[in-house]
C-alpha cells in the first residue's frame, strides 16, 4: 500500500513538473516576443524624435537665413542714409565692401544647403528675397551717386561700384543743392520704403509658409509618437501580467521596465530641449524672434494695450572690430541680462536680430513713459560698467498702441529709433506726430 502511494505521487509530481516547465517555456517565449516588440517600438519612438528635431532645425535655419538677408538689407539702408546725411565717405566705403564680398547672401545659401536639397522651394524663395534686395541695392547705389555729385567729388575719387552708375539726363542738369535734396528725398521717400517693405514682407511670408509646412510635419510625427508610446504602455502592461504568473521572467521584466523609464525620461528631456531651442535665443538665453512674433500676434488678438521698444546696440560693428566676436557676444549677453533684470516679469524681452532687441511692455498706459525713459537711462548706465569692453550703449525707439501690435506700431517705433540714431545715439525717443 505504501509503495503504491509513493509511486502515484511520483507520477503526479512528474506531470506537474512537465506542466510547469511547459508553462515556463511559454512564458519565456512570450516575454521574449514582447521584449522584441518593445525594442522595435522604442526604435520607432527614437526615429520620431529624430524627425521632430530635424524639422525644428530646418525651421530655425530657414528663419536665420531669411533674417540674415533682412538684417543685411537694414544695415545697407542705414549706411546709405548716414552717407547721404553726413557726407562721411566711410559709410559709403563700408557699403561697397559689404556688397562686393556678398557675405550675407553666401552665408544664407550655405545654411539652407545644410538642411534642404538644392531643388527645394526654400532655395527659390531665398533667391526671390535676394533678387528683391538687389533691386533695393540698385536704388541705393543711384542715390549715393547723386550724393557724390552733390558734394563735388571727381570721378577718380568715387568708388568704382558707385562710379559705374549713370545718372539720368534729367538728374545731371540739377544743381548740387537740388541733387542733395533729391538724394535725401529718394532714400527717405515712399518709393524706397515700398521696395524695403517688399524685402521684409517676402522674408516674413516665406518663413510663415515654411513654419506651416514644418508644423504639419510636427503634427504628423507627434501623432505617430503618441501612438507608439501607447503601444509601449500596452506591452509593458502585458509584461506585468506575464511576470505576475511566473517569477521566471521577474528579473528580465525589471530590466525592461528600467530601460523603458530611462528611454521615457531621455525622450522627455529631449522634447524639453527641442521646445526651448525653438523659443529661446541660443546666445543670450532670452526669447528669440519666433517667440516675439507670437507675442505680438497674441497682443493683437487680445487687443491688449502695449508699448513696443525697438532696442539697437550702438557701434556694434566697432565693438566687434575692437574686441573680436567674443567681445561682441559678451556685450550682447550682458545687454540681454540687463534688459531681463530691468523690465517687469510680465513684460517680454527678445533678441530679434544680430544686435537688435525688442521689448513688449504689456498692459501699458502712456503715463508710464517717464518710468520707461528712466529705465533706458539706467540700462545705458549699467552697460557703461561692463568689464573690459568700453563704449557699449543702446538707442531705443518707443511707440504705444491701445489695441495690440500692428505694422504701423512697428514703423512708429522704427522711426523713433532712427531719429535717436541720427541725433547722437545712446538715448531713447517716444514716437509722436512730428516724426510721421
């Protein structure tokens, strides 16, 4: 009897052992299959983030390329105007040097080539902007030729690029005084402003089109990313169920779960970095032009009363020439830090160009202009104390709008800024009807 009992137990134990081994083998295989799917989906997630990063990089490079063309056009305009008003040939020579070296256009094309194929429409749009800028240059060269005639320079004393420009028969008959008047009228007149606005509008519209294209790419990749993350969560839950049935795969599950958490944390950090790069200027750490434009758009939609400050660092080219690009970068960083510390927490400070900054003061009332001018004086005082860099200052044009941002508000602030630049710099001016 005892022998029978022992024999039956052995057979029962053997059957249970075989069943457990079969179940364990099944769970091991199922765990391996789930693990393979997790690896594949994790790879897809990383590819999604790679595409997101590439799209954002294309937007940033495109924006910077068109901003380079716009900034170069603005610099050339300032040099022509200063030459026409002051008759200082250094401005004309600087203008000619920039045109002959064609630095901005080459740099813009090289930047786009790094992120776009050459047959992409972005190149066509950039070439259109360059073509419009070239038309503007023709007007500026003609204006400088008029000015050279007005101040009585001989042919040999005129730079070759300007000397090759031929005046119309009608303009040749003008007296020197009339030539000077015509030169001033042309460079500050509506005809020139229209050409100027075409360059700015072309750059703005093109960046807007590229922005919409990339937004569609981001939306598509974001949806794909969300689906893949949902699949990952389901597979992780399945692994939990599998390992609840058997301790065989416990160690493997812990490893996979830990890997998933690391991947998730890494991806979360990557997304945060990408978002920050899209909204903040890499050099100064303050808002960039894209964020500034969104703030302006928001103020327009909300009909918010604002003051717009256009802030331009004085003599930036001289600072770069004297202290090198490292010194110029240090001056820009110092200015950005001072602007952040000076204005209110609810105000927005952004770098919108090479040495150009803007501040949008929200919920603003005209009674606050006195405080703003005091703050500009304080900013210039702080800039004069920067270590190892001298003659750092800013000129500021200020304009007010009761119902948010508009192109007219920008023009008013720009006119005020130009008036400050023309009257000695290192100051600020509030736009009024006398500047119209």
